[in-house]
């Protein structure tokens, strides 16, 4: 029930998708708009206790890289 946000990406010929939680959605949108990783970390720190924010931001980055959502040019 309720609206969901999906992220859809392609790795070669395979299409992948998954639902995004609100914090990941906000962080991914900020990164998409050109924000630095520091700015994404600030967003995460505004939403989580400080001792959880660093690991959570790293987990988001690791997931995006692992999924192939972000990559080097």
C-alpha cells in the first residue's frame, strides 16, 4: 500500500530494479544532482544518529557501486 520509488538500472543487457527506502531515495537524488559524497553524508547525518550515519552512508555508496548504479567514466 502507498507509493513506492523504484530504481531501475541496466548492466549490459540485464535490467535490474528494486524499491528504495526514503533515505536512500533522497541520497541518490542528491548524488544524481551532482552533490559531493560529503553532501550525501550530511543528508544521512540529518536523518540518523551520528554514530549510525557514517556506516549507513558508506553502505549506500557500496551498494550503488556494487549494483553498477554509479561507476567511473
